[in-house]
C-alpha cells in the first residue's frame, strides 16, 4: 500500500513540475509578445512623428513663401508710392510756410523711427489679418494633457496626442470646433491687450463647440488659473480651404 502511495505521490510531483514548466513557457511567450507589441507601437509612433514633422516643415516653408510674396508686394506698392510722390512738381514755399525757416530739425524728427524687423512684422501681421476669417466674442478656455482634462492616463498609447495627430504643445496647440475652424489652421487671438497671439488648431474636444477654443497650457493648475476669457479670433486655413 505504501509503495502505491509513493508512486502516486511521484506522479503528482511530476504533474506539478510539468504544469510549472508549461506556466513558465506561457509567461515567457506572453512577455515576448508584449515586448514585440510595444516595439511595434514605438516604431509606429516614431514613423508618425517623422511624417508629422516633415509635413510641419513643408507647411512652414509654404507659409513663409506666401508671406514673402505678400511682403514683396507691399514693399513694391510702398516703393511706387514714394516714387510717384518724388516725381510730383515741387511747390514754392511761402513766407508763411514753416519749412522756409531753419530750426535745425529735420522733417520727421517728431516721428519715432521703426526698426526694419518691427516694420516687417507689422506688415506680415497686417497681411495675415487682411486675409483671415474673423470671429467676434469667442470664448477662450484652457486645458492641459493630464487625465483630468483629456481622460487619458500617462501609460495610454495616445497620451498627449491631439486629434490632428500632433503632440499637444503648450501655448501653441488649441482645440477648436472643426465646423467653425478647420484643423491645421493658424489661429490669431486678440485679447484686446494690443498684441496678437498666435496658435495652431491641433485638437478638438467634446466641450469645444461653436465660437469656443480651448488653449493647451503647461499644467492643470495653470489651466484653472487662466480660467475663461473672451477674445476676437482670426483664422487662416494653412491648406488654403474656405470657411466650412
């Protein structure tokens, strides 16, 4: 009887060893498959990032070329106006004309000079606003890429990725209603502080509808602190499309 019991015990031990071996093989295969999946996902993310960056560079080159053409046209108009004014018949100064008296000051002394770069920026900004679509009384809110704002945890494959496929960039990316502003558009915001703030329509959101944009900032505390504002918004479709 004891020999039979011993035999059964050995068989049970052997079965346990076989089960442990099978479990070890299964765990190794599972770990290998998970590693392969993660590597594949990383390769896909890298390829997507490279393609996204290449597209961004191409769009920047195209936008700069358009701005250069606009600036050249404006510069040509200014040059023609100056040339036409210079060819006008000079008027004869009278005694009542202050120009006949030498005060030691040149014409235009009371007008502050502008740096060439400032003038160029103003011309580019004016050209953009002239060709942009205007939206009044737009609500501006703020968000960050945290789980409370976007619903994605840091280990989520799409954490920090916007609806356009770009990575959310603080103070550049803005969520829009695509029925009002298309993805990829340049968004110019006037808060009434004398400056034009430049953003890019990278994202969408379930709460972003109609005349409402949601600006990406650096942290959740900053998003709460920035709160809600009202502004005039101009947008220019980088793809050359029309208003939807």
